[in-house]
């Protein structure tokens, strides 16, 4: 049994797989200093951090996200998103 990875190993503790329809919010620590942050306002609006936003489409390591506000959809890297709690 020592050869099998433990259920709580770092590899299994990675972020849950995000997929189309997942509710997410922006992880500020991962967003700051990114290419996406440099292409827009360095301080994202509060509604991006509060969520929830829904993943509409996935393409490579990016997700198209629709916010529950009257704002355009945005594309963000998957590693900048985290599951919406609750």
C-alpha cells in the first residue's frame, strides 16, 4: 500500500476541475500581475471577486465567464478562477 498515492497528497489536493456551467469567482492573488490584469484595470471590480460567474465555454487553459451583471463576458485563465463557495 505504500506505493499508492495518499488521498491527501498534493497532486490530489489540486483545484477541482472546472467545466462548462461551473460557478466561479476570480482569485485575486492569482490575477494580480498577470497578462490579463495588465490589459485592463489593475484593480478588478468587486463583482469579479464576489461572484458568482458561470463558465460558458472552455478553450485550452482559458474560460469564457458570464457575470450576473449587465457587463460583457470575459475570458480568464482557469488557474485564476476558483469554485464559488456555496
